[in-house]
C-alpha cells in the first residue's frame, strides 16, 4: 500500500526554519522530492545536504516570497528538475506582533507582503502547472489567529483571516483541475517566529507562553503528511491543531 507521498514533488516556502524545515525533513523521509525556498540560502543548503545524506532528494532555491519572480523560479525548479509539481506548501510567514498605538507601520506592511502577497504569489506560480497537469495540492499555513484576534494580533490576525478567505475561494474554483487545498492552522509551536517581534513587552509575554505550552514543529509536519497522504479523491480542507494546554 502506498502512502501517496513517496515520489511526489513538493515545494515548500519558509523551509529554512521552524515548521517548513520540519515538514521538509519529514516528507523527505517518506520519499518525497523537495524543492525548498526561503531567503537564507545557507540554511537551505545545509538542509538539502542533510536530506541527501539520509538518502533523500532535495534542492534549494533562494526565494523572497514578496517577489513573484522568485516564487516562479522556485516552482520552475521543481518542474524543470523533477518534471512536475505535486504539492506547494505555502508556509513562509512573519509575526511581528504589536499594539496599534505603536504605529509600526512598516511591520504592518511587511506582514501584508509576506503573509498575504507571498501566498498569492505561490498560487500564481503553481496554478498554470497544476491546471495543465490536472492535479495538484496547495497547502497553506494559516494559524489559530485566522480564527481569533488577541491583543497585539490585529494585523497578523488580519493577514491570516485573509489567507483563510483566499484559500477557501481558491478551493471553490479549482475543482475542475483536480487540485486539493488544505489550510493548516497551528496554535503555539516552538519555532523562530517570535524572534522578529520588536515590541519587548509583547515579545516577552509571547515567549513565556510559547515556552510553557508550545509544541514541536514536527506536529505541523505530521499534519501536512496526513493531508497529502489521503487518497487523491479526499481533500482535507482545514486542520486546526494546538497544544493540548493552549486555550
Ligand atoms: P519561523 O520564523 O521559524 O519560519 C518562518 C519561515 O518563513 C522561515 O523559513 C523564513 O525564512 C521564511 N520567511 C520569512 N519571510 C520570508 C520571505 N520574505 N520570503 C521567503 N521566506 C520568508 O516560524 P514558523 O515556522 O513558526 O512559521 C511558519 C508559518 O507558520 C508562518 O506562516 C507563521 O505565520 C505560521 N504560524 C506559526 C505559529 C507558531 O506558533 N510558530 C502558529 C501559527 C502559524 P527566511 O528568513 O530564511 O527567509
């Protein structure tokens, strides 16, 4: 019996750390061929080397998801190198939380550019290929913050609510092309995501909380593998998961 992962060509954005990195490692272990994108090329290269040393197949493409051309090059590397693109994990994201009164307008813009436009760029890059293949799977990392708003999360939650709406709209429109769509909405996961919070009080509260209840990034990797491994006529549309201890 096949797990429906082995041999698949999977593109992951935000693969240089955290959940994207964990997903790359996990899916490579199940026989997928990985094409990994993020800005930190040296981190990607180290991961590619690690996967190769374990007998897996991966390549990396330095990618800034705010640039459509970069994301197209990432997906082209999959199609040129491995002949197709079966899955895109649209995962790159940032979370510089802050209260509105701090007026960190540049951070608001960056979140919109990475979290929303980055996801749209992924869709734009894979859709022509998946249409002509008449198959594909777009997995997008949202958040429990795509369902709720908490202090200092107004803009971040806004980007994740938007991503949820975009992915549901996309799901409804790509039925004829046999494309599956999955939104993965994690709660608190221990990654590097908090490192970029510039508001010290917000950083401290979140660090304490995630330090107490956060779960490992492997949790995300298993959810992605679960969605991919379903038979092709089964489309897992959304998984919300969080630490058992999280409200
Ligand atoms: P990390 O900070 O560990 O990983 C974020 C990844 O996104 C990195 O690989 C980073 O790579 C990449 N990235 C950031 N900006 C860009 C960019 N402009 N272009 C390309 N890649 C970029 O955090 P997580 O693993 O936690 O985050 C992954 C996703 O999970 C995000 O979408 C986040 O919003 C979401 N999420 C996380 C939760 C958590 O508790 N950790 C909870 C819910 C959702 P590089 O810097 O090398 O470009």
